[in-house]
């Protein structure tokens, strides 16, 4: 072997690297330093670009020390840096959540360890002041060896943390050759078992820093606020390389005016700032501390803010705060983890547009510039170390024990765990956005984390520490482990009831935070509002972080008909893999929002309104923000609707009416007229009052809809669509199988064996392209993961309706068909008993009454309703229900009750793993048409409907959206109810009120054909 085997030696983590330091970039001039753009620094030389590259399946296949000699014939390709080689045709993509992708045998990794050889040449123009040169790698997975001009510089690991090398003794004026060998696996890979695609290579920036011989090495900034928050002490501790003196400083506010300035005597100074503007996510006021030493200018963001826990409450600047957060991976469908800052800003813009105020860097530090952006744009960051070891849970144990703490308690990894946490804290210590240090994720608790938490508190006691795994302890402990340095009680996916039990227990001293909740996989999450309503009122609840921000997938081009192709786990033939469990985001891979993100946005809207006294037109507005008065944050508009049509609009223009302090509420009286008839509602619409860094004035913040009176919108709309109806005498014919009902302009065929209509012709136009069906199945959503197993076992996916008898009664202008039937499945007993009454009226309307009883031996139902197959050209949709986004009984907060126009294709939500989608809850009517003929469905109760060109069987059988084939029908599902959406793909079952558990119920429906032309 040509290299030392550092990669399997947990006692050698780094060779030749510089000590950890806070991130900063030195500049040559004041103007460049204040630009905030590191590429403008003459002391910064970016080495990104096309590098020579060669891939080896095994480190043992590397026979040539390519760093030593001329290599014209060694390299086979050019690869961009930054990138990962899996995105450029080498190796293969692999997604695994928990299982290690190699045998569990620490510290050893597979002998045939893939590797990539990299090389680039660069020109160096050294000035007299450039006496020392430092080579920086911001991210390399998993470990790497470095040579400069043929000389060994060093080795490092920790994929998501920077490594800095002093290369002064290796570099030369003019042309230089930088050679790097990257290995896919190392002993550190046991600590990097994050839930993501496993990628390899130099995936973040590489650059040189050119510095004077004597210079500032490290900078540590701290701010302390007084009890009234009107005065702050700023202290700065410098660590230097060599001896320097006379460091000048100036503190600039956000308008670039000097708040303080002077010269530092020694390596420490402090100053007092009166009436500082405080930093919060809502008000990200930043000062710039500019340090000048000789020919170097170093800017440091300074945010005056305090993070403290008092009486079980997490406070920022003395105010209780709630995290309305997301978990975010670095992920691009084209580049994997090699995201650009433009990618990051696009994510942050979307987050701000959807009211997100906090980010957990799951589960590793992001690039250093990410933290600068969080400072600037205003995000609270739970800054997490590059540690996750939950693969230990799948290690074979004959007793089936998890032994979650195998690595957490293993002395072999003590130094490595501490190193990763130190690198995080020291790098990001000066960022006001870093409000919580997180020791890692899902790694159990043991002595290694006890010591690491103690180190954090000894180094920085100004921020709370977070570690969800602190109560997953090693087996066989003879004494309790110290947890005093863990400040927050963090949970993943608890039930609401479990959370309330903790929050109401006065013996629990830690505030509660949900580091992961409402799992956003596929169609979901469906329970956000319940968590918000029931947990956010508790002062000792800090809020939470939705799992997760984006779907992880690899873009594979387009199909011949133009559909995007995305691959996920298992699509590359890899083993092990975890399928589409990486497709669990609030946005698609291309950052198109899921309806789940729209749902989250409106749940965490900054203001809420409720009706207080209708007679006085009095509403109560509550400011949900933590720091900003509502009058400064939002403009409030309203629209009044009757049966879905807007009859009045207005704006609350008097600012004093919206003068509502954070966390406070106020009565607001409207000067408007409320109609007294019909389905009357008012919708308050909240828009951003002023421009911000990432969002603009007028941007939609959210809305509230308040129903003021019930009406009969279906009757009114049906009368408008069909003002005159042909009512002619009815007749019928009966055979052994059918009842044929004929009216003046229609002919319907009722199947006595199945107790549904098999044919419907109206005005010589066919309404059914195949027989109706009773329907209790849906294409399982990702969140149906647990109940769908029961449903399949119970035969719900293959039901058969069987009628026992049918009675016919002609009564004046109606023919009543009454059938007794059951719904069962092959080798399964009766699931449902149904008394079905189908009444055909002389104008062609069909009234449906279904009395249903479920055998209590069977589990809850996915849905119950009628499925009708209409002609494919019936594309136009009008409905009165919750829209315009898909809506379910526990997922409808991004929608409101109104009248909507759409098309069947527009109703489809194109989840990349196909599943149930596009339903609309709380409907009074739904009308499908081709412009000439319509089918109008309504009910005296409310119902759900969806219309699709795909069958539920097609949705349930295909792995990818691009594989879907249209059915040739417009498939109309009219449902009494559907099971809730929830977040059960990695969370609790839906709340009881959202499960379909009725043993008896009645579904009423009317189906009315309409001639439009």
C-alpha cells in the first residue's frame, strides 16, 4: 500500500492540520472586507474547478504514487470540484437510513475501499506580505490525504468540517500541483451514518489563504446583555500566530455607522454598547466588527442576543420563543451534497416565504457560509455535530437488544466524538444564529457524550446543549450517567399525549423541544395543527422541527413524453437500501413545495383571528410572533363570501387596531355588512407589511377563515346550472341481473348482483364508461405505512360486493331500488353489511342512502364511498369544499371552504412515489363536466371527493410517478370519509378523531346529470 493506514486508526484523526479556529476570511482592504463576499479578498484564492481525476474500486488497485511524478497518462478524466463522484458516473448511488453500508467491525472498513485520485495545478502570485499560506478543505467525504508539489502535507477526516493545513513550507511562487487522495470509507464513517444518500469526494470549496507571518489566528466574540436589555458588553478574545500589537477595531451598525472603535492593548478587549439593536430571527440586526492588523482586515458578524433557560422556559433576549423549524440536509437532485450558496439561499427564501424561523442542521455542520446567511437573514440554528451512529441498532443480537450506545460508550471513539463536537463549536462560536449546540443525532448516550457535553459547557456556557439520545443508555450500567450538561428534553415523534404529560410534570426541569416531528413523507403531514394547538401554548415547549425540508432523489433526466425521472433508494441496485424513505420532505427535489409545506406555513402563520361576537362584528386577533408588533409585521385584508362568491372586500387600515404586542391579543371591530342568507364566511388574509431581505412587501403570510352561517350552496348552484329539468314518467324493466330504469332523457342500468349502476346514459351521452363500485381502499400513502399492513391483511385492497336481494318500488315520480349487500374479500368473511337505497327521480337525479355496519373484528377503514368511471373527456371540475389544495380531515389548513374551478389534471398531486392524493374534504357539491354534460354530486351532509385519470390500483402499484399510465377514464371517488393522513411513516398514528373507526354510519348522496349546452 502506498499510504499510511490512518483511515483505520481511531487514534490518528488528523495529520498536519491546524488547530481549530472560528471561521473567518481575511481581506486586504476595508472595502473588500465590508463587501461580505469572500471571493473579493486578495488573500483568498479559490481552487475550485475541473480537476484531473481517476477512480479505483479498491485502494489496493492504486499502484502509482501519482503525487510524486509526471502524471500525463495516469488520470483518465476531469471532475468538477466541488462534487461527489457518484454524480459523475463513478461507483453507484446508495441510500440507506440506518444500516451501515459495510460490515460492522470498527475501526475497520472494507479492504476493497474505493478511492478517488484528484490533482490540480494553480498559479500563485505571492506578495511580500504573503508570508504564510493555508490550504483549506471545507468538506471531503470520508477522509483524504494531501500532497503539494509531491510532498506529503497531511491527512484529515470529519466529512462536514473544514480542515486547514499550513502549506508555507510546501508551496512556491508560480505553478503548484495539488494532489489529493479521497477514500470512500474510514473509521470515521462509523460516526457518519446519517439518513441520506452516501456520497464521496471533495464536495465543498477548496481554497488558499495568504497571510502575514504574524497574524490573528482565532477570534472569540461574546455578547452579554443587561437585565433590561438596553445595554450590552461586547468582549473579544484573540489568539495570534506570532507576536502582533496595535490591532485596531471598529464596530459598525447596520447602516455602516461606527458604534465604537479603538486599539486593542493585548489580546483581549471589551466595550459597552448602549441601546443596541438586538438580533433575533424576526429582527436580524447585525453589527460588523472589523479588526485590522497590519495589512489584514477581518470582518466578524456580531449579533447582540442572549439565549437563556429560566424556570423551564427557553428565552431569547428575555422573551419566550417557539421554534417553527425544519430539519435540513444539503441535498441537490443533480449534485447530491455539493450544494452551492445559491442553492442554500433558494432554500432559505422558500423557508421565509413559508414562515419558517429555525433550521436544525441535520445531522452535521453546514458549510461555514451557511451560518453567515442565517445570521444575515434571520434563522435560529440548532447547530449539530457530524455524528450519527444508529446503525448499531441493526447489529445482530440474539436477544434482539438495540444496544443503542455501542459507540457512545466505546473508548475507541472517545477522541473522535470530542473532536467532532469541538470542531463544530469552535468554528461557529461567533454566529448569533447558532442558538443551540447539538451533540449529534441518534447515537445513544455514554461516557463519550458525557465528556463532550462537559467540554461544551466548559468552553461556552452561553448556549443550551441539545441531544435527543441522552436517555438511551448502555446496557449493564452500574451507576447513572451524568446528564447535567444536557439542557433540553428533546424527543422525536412523540404523541401529543406523551408530550403533554411531560410538559405538565412540574418535576421536569428541562424545556421540551421536538427535534423531529410531523414526518413529511409523501402525502402529509396531516397532524400539524393538532401539535400547534395543543403544545405551543405551554411556555416550557420550545417548538419543533419538521422532518424534513426536501425530498432526496437523483435526477435521471426525462422520459420520452417529458416527465422528470427521479431515482431513490434501491433504484441503483444497491444493498442495503431503504427505498423511498429519503422522499420525506416538505418540498420536491426541485424545490417545488408539497402541499405539506403549504399546510405548515398556514399553521405557523404570524397572526390568528377568531370570532368573538358576531352581532358586534367583533373578532379577536392574536400576534403569534415573539418580538415584532403586529402593526409592524402585517397588513390585514378580508373578503366576505356567500356560497363561495366574494361579495365584499376590505382592509384594516387603522394601524392602531393592529397595535398588538408579541404573544398578545386584541379585539378588532369591523365596519362591514354580513349577509344573512347563504353559506357566509369571512377570510382574513395576512400580507407582509415591508420588504425584507428574502421576501417582499405584500407577500402572503397566511389566512384565517371563519364561517358565519351555514347555507345550501349545492341547491343554489344546481338551480343555476340546471334551471329547468325534464320530468317525464318513469318505467323499468327487470331481468335476473339488472333493473333498467328509463326516463324522458335518460336510461340507467342497475346491477342487482353488485347493487350499483353499471350504465348511465343521459341526453344520449354515456356517463359511465364501466360499472360503479363500492370503494373502501386507497392507494396507501407513505403515512399509511402501519395501518396499510392491517388493511391488506383484512382484504381491503381486493373487496367484492355481493347483493342478496333487491326490492323495487315505483312511487309516483320515483323508482326506489333497495338492496341488501355485503362487502367481503377472497378468503375473508364479511367486512361490511350495507342497506343500499338508490332512488331514481323523474328528472334523472339519483338519491343514494347507504346504511353501513362494520364487523368490529376488522380494523378501521381507509375510506368508504362510491367509485364512478366517467368518460376521460369530463375534465372540468367545480366544487364547493376545502380547496384549492388537496384537503383531508386532518390536513386542510392550507385550504379554505369555498367554490373552486379546476381540472382533473390540476387536482393530481404528483408525489414521486405514487399514492393517494388530490382529495377534497368538507364538500357540499362536486361537478364534473366536458362543457356540454355534467354530473353534479351533492349531499345534505358533507363528503370528500377526488377525480383523477389514474386508478388507485395504478397509484398503488407503481414505484415512480413517471411510470404512471392513465386509465382512459375520469375516475371519480365520492367518499363518506377517508382515514386521516397523519405522519405515521415515522411517527404516531393519527389522532383518534381522524381515524375511520365508526362501526355504523350512513352515507347520503345525490347524483344529478346536467345538460349544459
